[in-house]
C-alpha cells in the first residue's frame, strides 16, 4: 500500500471508471485492475464492485478506506509543501469548492493575487451547489470552499462577504414603480426562488415580516431565474452577486427591511490545511475583509497566526 495506490483509488472514485482513472495516471486498464485486486487480496475485503447499470462503485468498507486514503494524501501534500517551502519554493495544489454566483466574482481575483506571489501554486475548481460543497469539504474532496453557513455546519468558517438580497423584476411590472419592496407587496405575485442558493435567507426575510410566501417556481440555476423574470413569468428574490449582469428589461429593487446573505470561506480543519490552502485563505480574507477583521477572525479561531506573517509577502 503506497501513495500511488492511494491516488489511484481516489482517481477511480472521481472518474467512476478504471480506464479513465488509469489514463490520467498513465496506467493501462489491466494494470489498474491488477492493483485493485492486489490490495483487496492483501486486506481480505472487497473494496470496489462493478454493476452494468451503475458502473464502478465502492463497497461500504471501500468508502471508509477511500476516506482514509484522502486524509492520508492531504498529509503527503503537506509534507511536499513543507519541503518545498524549506527550499524556498512555495508550491502546492488547492482544491476549491465554489457555487456559480460566487465563482466569477471571487475566484479570478483571489487566484490572480496568489499567482502574483506564488506562481507555482496550482488550483482545481469544483463548482456545485452550496450543499454539495459542504459535502466535499467534509469528505476532503476540496480543501477550501465558499459557502453560505447554517447553524448545522461542522466546518471552520471565516466571514468573507456580506451581500444584499434584492427583488428582481421585469421593468414593465407594476411594482417597478416602487423604490423598495415589502413582503406584503409580493403576496399575490408569482415568486421565483433558487432552491440551493437563496431560499434560506429569503425565507427568513418573509418570516421576519410575518408572511408565509408561496413560490411558483423553485429552480436550481440563478441564470434561469433571471431569464424567467425577463420573460415576465414572475418575480425573483436574489443576491447582489447574481444581479451584477442583468438581462435586458430586468431591474432590481431593494427590500424593506433590508436583508443580507453571508458568504464564508470554509475548511474542514484549519490546523490540517496545507500551506497552499492557508495562502489562499489569507489572500481571500485580505482582498475582501478589512485587515483588522482578517487578524481577528484568524486569531479568534486558532489562538495564533496559522502561518508567520513573513510567509505572506503580499500582506
């Protein structure tokens, strides 16, 4: 059992295919099959099975061992980065989980800033819903995630950005004449909501106003919401980042009372995070938080600085 074999198992999990996993690791399909069979024989348990309909899948014990392999590989990466750091070469890979409306706003700025000072750090992006990102953080498929936190999360998070929630409507709608929209204005309107990204804060706004909303359309994609509003099919409730590039004939109006959504950076364990991940976190907080908030949030969580200040030359 070695590092290469662990990487192979993780790649099989990612691709759900022996041939694709082997190709990415420069192995033939027979070599992959032999490696899997050898490990199963060594351990005396079945780790991976195949089904004509489902393809490749991991058994229960296979899933548990896969999780351990992922955790062990993170330590290998940390060792590599510590050695590179000692040699004066900051390097590493950061796997980032991000939801679509945040991706285009945050990620280019953060990566550009990191690359300016640490050109050898690489990035792998995983887009998905906020719930999917939280699951990937827990399973360590990603190192850092951008999420909207809830009280049920067992993650280490740092406030990154506070964005306002708006009403989004067609410019020809009767409510377009109002400067602000109250919950009562929307009672008889066909409402559109994005299930994963906006439903919790919007639901809380209506609850605060003492009104139970009825959503006509519950969607998964914020661009679909904007296009439906453009066609006059309803009124959307969306966050600031989703309304940066509005289609023609679509306008926004503020809510009364004002309401916000918090976007946080999240990791499953900050003390286990690689140097490259810590660089990403500190850079993101530096770009989107004030310096005092940056220091307070890090020190409050850890009781000390995660990495000496001299190692972050851009701050």
